[in-house]
C-alpha cells in the first residue's frame, strides 16, 4: 500500500513537471509567434501609410476634378483617398510651420491634388511605376509624386525581415517539439513500473494506453491554456507601453496562433505519451531498472 502511494505521488509530481515544461515551451513559442505576426502586420501598416500625390492643373472646373476623383476612387489599389483643395493645401502648408505668403502673393500658388494611400499588396516599385504612368496620362494631371526611395527600400527590407523571422520560427518550432517530447518521455519514465505491472496482470495495450492518453490530452490542454494566458498578459503589457500596437493587431491571426499553441500542446503530448507507453510495454521487466 505504501509503495502504491509513493508511485501515485511520483506520478502526480511527474505530471506537474510535464505540464510546467510544456507550458514554458508553448509560452516561448507563442511570444515568438506574436512577434512574427506583429512584424508582418507592422510592415503592412507602414506600406499602407505611404501617400501618393496626384497634382492637378489650375484652373480646373469642379466637374472635371470630380470625374478624375471618381476615376481614381474606382481603382482596385485604393485604400483611402482625399481631394485636397487649394485652401486645404494652404492650411497644411502653414500647419507644417511654413510662413504665410499673404503679404507677398495675391493668389494661392499651391495646386489642388488627389492624395491617396494604397493597399499593401500593391505597394511595390513596379506597380507604383505603372500607376504613375497611367495617372500622368490623364488630361488634368500635371504630376504624380510618391517617395520612390522609401518604397524601394521598405519593400526589400520587409521581405528580408519576414524571411529571417520565418527561419527563426521554424527552428524554434522544431526545438519546441523536441523539448516537449523529451519532457513527456521523462514524465512517463516515472510510470514505467506501473505500465509494466498492468501488462503483467493481463491488461491489454489499449486498456493501459487509454487513461494515459486521456491524461496526456488533459495535460496538453492545461499547458496550452496557461501558455495562452501568459502570452495574453505579455500582449496586454505591451499595449500599455505602446498603444499603437492595438491599432495594427490582427485578431484573426492571433486566434490562429492560440489555436496552434493548443493543438501543438495536445498533439505532441499525446504522441509522446503513446510512444513511451509502447516502448515500456515492449521492454522486459529487468530492462526497466
């Protein structure tokens, strides 16, 4: 009876350590995954902040400017746009800290413009060149401007960062799988005599593996839930420090990350437990010592 009690206590301790180990690994993987998501979303956010300015001829009739606005607004690459009148352009000019020309000029020299931002998928050098060429062919357009150097550098740098983070994520995923597997195998090591004893008294393989498999699923789910809670606390703290993160957070990708963490915890725990049970069932009693 005393030996059985000791075995139960060892089993509980091993389950606790396996849950703790899996939780820590999933937490680390979740934080890295969140950083990857934020980096990608942040890149898209920066892309969609690039502004293209379409300057118009002066003078220009209201009907002609409205037709041009409708032409640009109908384009699939438009995220948002605004028609900037001469008065709005002057107000923006003065808001930037420039001096007024009221005492020098009698007319506003700033042109009207249609200013728009593109969807991130369209923000690359070749696409912007085609857009510029198309708009400059319009009768009432004098010039199309956008930060060419910024666009070229931003696109290439985002690609490099994405590839680097993807490589790091894959390496961490492989390391996480290995660590979880080793943690579960160590936990099952303390139960090897219980497994063998059940086999010796006539229990079938399925009868032995079923409760351990159920326990593995429960432990994996517990680990996943604790790890997700930990990542949520990190996200909450980060948003308090940087409120801008809330604006660029992709909740759908975050939900997929949490689902992946939960699934990984359950799947690897279950597979590792099943493999360990089969391993100890095949061994002779003397080999367990």
